[in-house]
C-alpha cells in the first residue's frame, strides 16, 4: 500500500516554514547585541511615528527641517538614556513651546516675539539641546566602561543632562514671561530701566517664571530617577546662576560679535548650567567623602 501523500497546500506550507526557519538561523542575533540595539531600534520607531504625526499636524511647533533634526535628537536621547531621558527632554520641548506662545500677539506687535511665531528650526533644536546631547552620549559611553569610577562619572553626566535642560527651560520661561508680563524691566548690568525684550533685561515676573521652569525639569528628573533629591536643589542653583550669566552676556557682548547669536548664547547658557551642576556635585561628593573618612562607623 502506497503511503498517503500530503495535500499540495500542505507541501507549500511546510516549504515556506523551512525557508523561514533558515532565515531565522541566518539572522539570529546574540542576546548581547540585541540588548545594545533594542533601545536604538525603539527610538527610531517611536520618533518616526511622532515625526509622521507632527509632519501632518496643522499647528507646527517645528519647521520641516527642524522636525528632522528633532527626530535625530530624539533617537539619540532614547538610545542613550531610554524613556527617562526622553521624558525629560520632551517635557522641556512641550513646556518651552507653550511658554513661547504666551502673549504672542502682543509680542509680535512690539517686535520682540520669536521668529516664525515660535516654530523651532534646527538651530533652536541644537542650541537648546547640544549640551544635553553631549551629556547623554557621555553617560552612554561611561556605562560601557567597567571601572570603579564608572558610577560616580555617570552620576555627574546625568546631573549635567538634567541641569542643562533645567537651565534652558528657566531661560525660556524667564525671557518669554518677562516679555509678555514684565511690569518693570531692568538691564542686569546697570539695573537701569529698559524696554521689554532688550538683550540682558530682567524682570521680577520673568525671574520667578524662570525658577518655576527649572524646578519643573529638575523635579521631573528626580521623579524618573535621573538625579537624587539633592540633585533637584543643585539643578535649581545651577540654572539660576547660568541664566543670569546669560543675561550678562546678552547685555555686554552679544551685540558686539556677529557670531554670538541667540543659539550660540543658548549653547553657552546650557553648558554653564551643566558645568555648575557638575562642579557642585563634585564638591558635595568631596565633602561627603571627607566626612565619612573623619567619622568612621
């Protein structure tokens, strides 16, 4: 008796599965490699979806080329710091964009509004997030190095990341709220009254808004576990110092040098915020170490 042959559709089904199994074997990736690639693949997928949504949204927060640069930035942040770092920088972008539109009609009438009605271009993306990106990449590299000093260095770079964004949101809130609602505006170097929107001008309303803005980012950084509770205080101090130094730069040097654009000043501002926060953290760590040495258990 002849054996019963499988139906033709069964033969095709088995053949297809054999081909699929061969591809699975050829494309098998070690788990260690998957661990490295997965955050980057998720970042590409997530940011591609957000790019598509933002591209077809009528009310644009970014210019078309700005969207592409933000796509690259988002992939880098998710790939290096995961969802925690991504949540913090998204908070900065959304809150900063909303604050920029406060009193937009009045600011446009006075000629002191952001260009393109607040829509961010690539120069704004990197002017605001260049320092944060460097800190994120440095964190990622430091984590891959198995050394005794790795945890301490990672803490410093994470502090720099959160502090740079705290500083930038502080600057944005101080500037935009001051231009919209500042009742008395003074030049930071002379304390002489000046018009709202003057480079280097400060106001009580803007200063308070800046403190609140930095507190939002610092508190979120603490909530997602990027910095400790003391780190929130450090970020607030660093943002306040850096934002006021940025006002001094605007009042004294910005008009004298063509290369000292608003975007370059933003890079300097965020760098100072990160540097001050890292410096304060190192100082605190040194004091804590000396205390432990002097008071052994």
